[in-house]
């Protein structure tokens, strides 16, 4: 019987690999205007002996190398850190579409691995492991992220591994993994801050590891590149940011500081809350205070949904209901034609999910299944 189960798991795993690979190849060849162009240009620059490595941040990088993907964008540069440029440099050794397929495939596998980690941390097994994993394969922010050739699957996996190491009492390693995730996009540092409320070594090691990465020449130009490209991202500013900015720029930062401070206070008051729950709470908390939020960033919510669903299946029905409501609203909001409506629905869904988690942290910090 045990041998039969192992054989079935092996067959399912092979099917998942084949489907993921086929999906990667399809997206590679039939998508355009993707962010992968920037990654491939950066990789090509690192391997180009005639180009200084710091030029990965040149605003006209889009015109340096000829690639076969159709794009309407001009002037976008590489927006991750210099270490990431070195990490992805081997992609330039492959033809463009093969490299794009590999990148998408790696992101899919790491996304699935991250969900598996979250489910295991929640004690899931059997159908409570298989069903959430299958449903989260239909998480539209993740699918949209793959369509755009982004690296959110890698970031999510790094965060999941970080949380796992924290549960094994390795706070320094946890902080290092969060620092690596922050080299792709900055906001994992905020997740490290909330985890650091429980154990200061997590945040301290994250900041140290993140800072050490800047010994690589040209790394500081990353921040300049982010600043130069902000005007191109006006369409993803959150509705709340745009609304508060009408009155006074400072009001938004007062709001952000209030949410961040309240979130930190809740974690501090619940000292016995476990790391997976803090991470599940930290992710929507970070998204609520980000003035610039892309739909694809919401890929990271898959960790929160996974953990909360399997740990509340027998209790805290209100939290389970609001978790599922948030999932459904965000997943379906993408199909609204009006971008403002989409952003309002996303913001509302984040508030609902965050408030439900905050309420349960403040009123029942020792609920069975959620805390250690």
C-alpha cells in the first residue's frame, strides 16, 4: 500500500513538472511586453566584456541588445539589485525564448515549493495539502506574474524558506534569506521588521546581509534607477495614496506609519504567536502601506492564504470566511475593465484580510492551531 502511494505521488509530481514546463514554453513564445526583457538585457550586459556592469541601470538599456520579443516600451531599465544581475547572468548564455522559458519554469517550481512549505507549516496533509495547492495554482496574480516574466515566485519561495528556518530556531539564516528576497524587490525588508519584533536577530541579520551586498561596485545606482523609473508606474499607485496626496503628501505617510506601528504593536503584544502567522499577517500589512502596488505583487499572499486556511479549518470560522472572501475578490478583480475599480477592490480585500488577522491577533493570541 505504501509503495502504491509513493508511485502515485511520483506520477503526480511528473505530471506537474510536465504541465509546468509546457506552460512555461507556451508563455515564453506567446507573450509580449514582458518584464523579462529587462532581465535578459541585464544578464547580457553582465556577460558583455565591452559594457561596464553598472550599465545594467542605463535608462536606454532596452536599445542595447536586439531581442525577438515584441515590446511597446522604451526607456525601461533593470529594477533589481546588482547581485540579482549576476545571479541571472547565465540566462544570457541561452537563446532568448529558451531563457525566458527557463525563468518562468523556475518561478513556477519555486511558487509551488513555497505553497508546499506554507501548508506543511500549517500541518496540512492529504487532501488538506492537495486541494489548497491545486486551488492556488489558479491564483491569478501568480498567473499574471508568469505572463509578465516576473520573479515573484522566487521572492515568495525565499520568504517561505526564511519563515521555515525561523521555526527551526535559526533567526540569522531567516534574516539572510529575507535579505536575498529584498535584493529582488525591497518590500521583504518590511516583513523582516515584523518578524524582528518577535526576534530582533531576524531584522538585524537581514539589514546586515542586505547592506553587505552593496560592496559590489555600482550597487548604489539601483536606488537611482528606481527613482528614475517611478514616473513610468503611475498606473499602479494605490487609490488611497492618490486620494491622500490630493490634500497633503504627508498624510499618506502618517497613515502608513499608523498601520505599520499598529501591526508591530499587535505582534509585540502576542509574544507567543508563531513565525508563520506573523509572516501571514506581515504580507498584507506591507501591501497596505505600499504607495505603489502592482497586481503581480499579490502573488505573495498565497503564503498567507495557504497557512491561514489549513490552520483555521476547524476553528475561527470568521477568519476563514474573510480569508476566502479576500481570495475570491482579488482573484476576480482582474477581470474588471476599469483599472480604478480593480485597485479599489484589491485595496478593500487587503483591508478585510488584514483586519480579520489583526482582530484575531488582538483577541485570541493563543488560539489552537495558529500559535505555538
